[in-house]
C-alpha cells in the first residue's frame, strides 16, 4: 500500500460534500475499521479544524503553495 500524499502536503479535499484546503498532518496506513484504505488527518487553517480519517479518494489534488 503506497500513499499518494505525504505529511506537510497542501491539498484540496472534500468532506461532507464541501471542498476545503488544508495541510496533511497525519498519514494512516489503514485503520481497524478500514484496514485496506489510506486515510489522512488534514488541518484546515481557514476554519481552525482538523479533519480526521479523510480517505485518499476524497483528496482532489495537491495544491501548489505558490498559487494558494
């Protein structure tokens, strides 16, 4: 299992049908409930919220720091 994103990457992601931008804080290589799926904890500084257990398929793309 290889992760597409790394700690410190700035990403665009969807959570509860909303789009957010944040920085990956933790990479989880599977959890007890979903052992075959990579999940991320992403800090969204604009609303000071840590989104936990964001599935890799919910990350839209990596964001270039120069354009954000």
